[in-house]
């Protein structure tokens, strides 16, 4: 699909070549070639054609992790032989839906093995008919378990003994598979050579259930969202998946893909102890785990499960109780408890469930916005040389505007082009580069709205709107109180202050209530509060639990930004290392080497820490997703985006109580909110997190859930409502 889309865009680009020639673009291109060489010129042409620059980011210490993460975006068509085993005992309508879905949504090569375990005549007739229907290509093999019902474990073993595939899928007859399910399951299985068993997400699959886990003291049977079918739900989950492929000790048996090497190593289900079909998959999983195989959840795959109708709820609970006793006898009570705890308290699984719940709401925002505003055009003036909180917020919300069908572009300064493209190599949004006002004016007249993000640029938009007959709306996206960047009563202070009132009909929006109040207090200007937002797709938990032995602490240290308290941050980190030594591992980031040289020469740095320097948002996500604690000792924050990203990634976070953090931070609930003017409090509150693993876990779990409320889609909708209501 992406390939076809790019081809169409390229055709459009080629058709425009005569116009490019007439406007002198080719002569400009030749000059660019002479200056920058053929590689940069080709990359620039790609940007013109497709709206984003493509380049290989600079290497860094953990880049291999980032590369691996983004390579997973492609689903590979599997070439492995797969036997899909479906054990059937009546429930004919469920069976029909299951078999039909397998045939419709499975990619070759695959073979279906149906094991008829004592079904009634009507079901038996259907199984014989469907087998005959596909007899020409030997698509289906029908096996019959002679006599009355023998139970799932025995029936499944019959199918597995008949199988010769490289992979075996044990699929309940009350399931409905979804598009590309085999390819995605095998992709996961092959992502690590030691993975032997994988299983998908589902509406009803114990620990793999999404979005809710339990209800009324029992496993939840999640109904599909209103007006959404099974395939649509599967597509939504794939769209918002992080492809974490979480490794776990248990996989639900409703749909379980098993590598042939596992069968060869441990054999089949334990028929003697679990013949009736409760607990057999848990026993199989534990045996595989003990044999050295890894088990993983395929978090980009959703398969619907109607839930077993073979037993009443009471019978099911009794069988579950008895199988639990046998499992504890076979594998040890402590081992079973540890496995259950790992599944129940898992932060990555929590993040997956919360993001699935949020995905439904996010999709609704996109659909409704498309109906209202598709085709609107907005140009953002974004004079930005590097990745930072302000730019990241604008970019993440603009990407949502694009998904809503709104035409978005950025205007940046030519002198920032190289560094900006290095920070955002996969931006996906067209960027125009120019010199000051004249360059901006050239592009702005083609848009419905010009939106400024920086006080100096506000006058540009004012001149454009006043000079042109076209009705162009004029907006100011306020992310901070910029006068605070300068000495009071200085020219820059006054210019920043004046930017809020330069034009009476300017549409002003901001992120937090703190920003709203201070702008109104200092200037009388009213703003619309869009609310905080965080990129949930990029920032997500990657560690199942906080580390009990070593605590990984991350901190942003920017010497050029005094309000971020770089000296205080290093002082506190130094003291924590002094007290806890090797138990604490410190990582700092946020500035380039030149900025750090002078800074480190003026402060004590006689402790061990890792310095990643200036890193991209993708690299930041990997760092935070693998950290236990994130600290921000700023004197105040306009919003605190990096802290929100850390909370969404599953870190326990320390935040200043000053500024806009109050819009999302809840002290002792989802983070620790402290008086950062008090050095001792900074040390002691952070030390609480180092010493108390339970506190870390509780704050992290609540933060993961809470951050899923702060959707960029919601902020984008509020922004559009303000512009065009």
C-alpha cells in the first residue's frame, strides 16, 4: 500500500516538472548540487516530492535498539509451513465462523487440521462438507476422535501428532482470526531465535485481554466498540501497536503458535493430568519455559474469542481450581506464584491495555475531524534548529492534523535546515525554508491559517494578514511565557510581552492553565487552553517491572537553560551516587558536547554517569522506556513534556510544583511533586524512589494509565474548533 502511494506521489511530482522549470527551480537545484553534492541533492528532491527529508541519523550508543524498533514496521509474508489445529465439539455456528475466517485471512502456506472430538451429526456433516470443498488443494485434513468427547488436551495431541509443519497453531473453534494474523505471529516468533511460543491480543484471553483485564472478579469479556467490527478492531490495534513483543511465562491457549522445536524438546500436552482441557496450556508453557524457550505476546495482532461454551461459569471455575492445584504440585507453588505475579503486575501489559482503550477514542477524534475540516490548510511558523519540548508538541499534534485530512506545512529558517533535519529525519510534514519575513510571506498566502509559535515571528503574520486581500486567519500557539526568557524591562522582554496583544483578532491557544493565567494576568489576553498532550505511540513502557537491584535514573541537563537547574541537577545526582554507589546508574542528556565542556569545567563531576548528549525523540523514548526514575528539578515548567514522556514510558518521576505541571501531575499518586528550591527535598524525595521499589511501581503504574488521557488528537480537535468554529 505504501509503495503504491509513493508511486502515485512520484507521478504527481514528475508531472509538475515543467512548472518547476518555469519557476527557476532547476537552476536552484544545480546550485544546490554544486554546494552540497549529489547525496544531499537527491535527499532534497525527495523532500520536495514527498514532503519530508530522509537521512540516516548520526550513530549513538543505543542506536541499534532504535533501528530494530523501526524496522519492525514492515510485516513480512511468511514462507514457513504452518498447521492450524482446530479441535471441534459442537457449537456449529462458532466453528463455521472460525473456519471461514481462517480461509479468508490466512496467507499461504498453511494447512488446517480439524479434530472432531465427539461432535453431533449436524456438526460432523459440516466438517465433512468443508473438507470435501477444499479437497482439490488438500487445504483441510479432518481427523476424528472416535467415540464420545475425550477432552481438549487429547484432541489437540491427536492434531499435533499428525502435524509436520514448522509451526503449529492451536486455535479454539470459537475464534475469528483477522487479516495478516499468521504473518504477524511468525514475525514475532522469528524476532528472537529463542522464542518458541507466541500468542495474540484478544477480547477474551485472560492476561492478553484488551482493553480491560477483569470485571466483577472474573476475566473480562470485552465487547467490541460501538460501530466497530472485528477486522476494524484488529486494524486499529495494529495501527497503534508498539511491537514490543513482550516476553512472558504464560500464553493463553485459545490461540497459541508453537515452534516445531518446542514439540521436539518437550513433547505434547499432559493428557493424564489435564485431559479435560483446563490447565494444559499453562503446564505446556511452563515446561517450555523451563526448557529454555521464550514466550511472547504478539501485541500487533488481535483475534476475537467468543469464549468457551463447553462449560458453565461454575464448572469452569471448579476446573480452573483443580488444574491450579495440579500445576502447583507439578511446578512448585513459588514458581506458579511468580509467573502469575509477572503477568498480573506487568507494566508493559498495562501500557498495552491502556493504549488499546485510548486507541478507540483517538480513532473517533480523527473520523469526526475529517468530516468537519478535511482540506483546511495551516502553515506553522516553526523557527527551530533542534529537537525540544516545544517543537515536539507542535509536531506530534500536527501529525494528527494530517491524519484528519488537514494540509499542514512548516516554515523554518534556512540557517536551521541541516540541524533540524538531523533532529527530525522522519518528520513526514513538508517544510519550507526561507530567510525571515520575505520567505514566510511567499508561502503563507496559500494557507487558510498562519500559526506562529515564537514571539519574534508574530509581526510577520500581522504584516501578511494586513497586506493581503485573502482572508487568512492568524493564530498564536503559546507554549510558554516567553518574556521570562529575558531580563525584566529589557527590549527583548518587552517585545515578547507585546507579542500577545499585537493584533486584536489573533486567535491564541496554549497548553496549560498556568500559561493561560499568566498571559491573562500580564497582558489581559484571553487564550484557549488545549491541555497537555504526549506522544503515546513513541513513549511507552518497555520494562515489565522496576529493577530491585539497580536503579536507572535519567535526567535532562541543559546548561543553556538556567530554569532547568542544571547545576542543581548534577549536585543532586552526585549526592545520590555518593550515597548509593553502584546501585544507582545515572544517565544525562539534552545538550551537545560543546555546551557541556564549559559547564562541566565549572562544577564537580567526580561521580560516574553516562552522557548521551543531544538525542532525537526516538532515542529519548528508548532511554526513558528502559529507565526506572526520571528527575526534573527545574525552577518551573510551562508544561513539562519530557516528564510526561517519562511517565508514559513507565518511569517514576520527580517534578517541580511550580508552573504548568499541575495539569497532569498528582503528588504521591502518579509522581512526586516537590519544592525544587529546596536542595535537601530534591535529594530526599528522589532517594525515596531509589529505596522503595513498591513506591516506584505504584507511581509508574498510575502514570502509565493517567498519561493515556492526554491525547494529541484531542488537543488537535480543540485547536481546530477554536480556528473554525
